[in-house]
C-alpha cells in the first residue's frame, strides 16, 4: 500500500472554498472515476505557515496512482470550470509515503473523532531505519500512555525536505492533548532513548519537526 500525503497552502479567507471544492467536486469525481476515497481530510488549526489543508489517499501501488491521476486530470479541468475561478490554493506539497507495519492502520479512514495531530520529523541522513526503531521503541509507548492513539506511522518515499518520517495520532480533545504532551516532554523513557541514539550514532538522529494540529472533516468520512 502506498499513501499520498497532500498539504496545500490556502489563501487567507478561502478555506471554506477549499472544503466545498473537495466535498462537492473532487470526491464525487473520484467516485465516478473509481478512484479511492480519501482516507483523511483535515484543516490545520495550528502549525507552521497556516492556513493549511491536508488530505491523504491510499493507493494499491504506484502504477495505480499514476493511471488514476492521468484519467482525473482532463476531467478535472472540465469540472473545475463549474466552481470559483479564484486561485486560492497558493502551493501544494505532495509526498508519497509507506506505512510502518508495526502500527495498525484502519482501512478506509484514519481520522480520529477528536483532535488529530500530524508530526513531520526531519531525521539525520542515512538514519531512517534507526529513527523509526527509536520512535517505535520509546515514543510510541509513552504517547499511548499519555492518551494518544496512533493512526499511522510512515517513511517518506518522495517529497520535500527528505529524509523525514511521519506520524499521525489522535487525542480525545484539546485538553487531553495539552496534558499528554506535557507528560511526553517530561518522559524519562524518551529522554533515555535519545541519549542511547546519541551514544550509538554519535549525533542526534532526530532533528526539527513540523507539528500540525488537525481538525478532521466529517464530510470526507466514507
């Protein structure tokens, strides 16, 4: 399974138009063409360079993705003419990612029912497998203990600012998230794992991260 992560920058004041476009034009066209329904659609409510619109699609493989988008493009040009002509999407970042088998991914929909959070973690060059093992060995357990439900973890196959790994998690609500992240930041298990990483590789393997607080959109649930 191959996942496509799409992050759009939206012009200020135009997020509602983006939701209307996806819900009323894009998803129906996906359905008509036999393309997979998005597994998640969100509006970022906190994070870098807002406003941001985030969505993900699950593909059988790369060939299926290429064929589907090739069929979509000419149809979309016709359908798009029925909506607003304003260019409110100011940039698009498209990444292909593969899910970690250690985290079970719900088929069809990876959105939570409360508050979702996306971490895009920059890592040291050549340290992808080590970073993944480190997170799964310490961070995942601590995050679970403090109330987060892991939805998916993934390696980037393509995209900007490589190498990176990513994680999507859900919290019951904003208050639970705030308390949980305080517990995560104070965790001796996570701090100890970072020290082990440093000792083993003689340099930090986790660099800076972009973290997005996400509002799941019910209109996109299958």
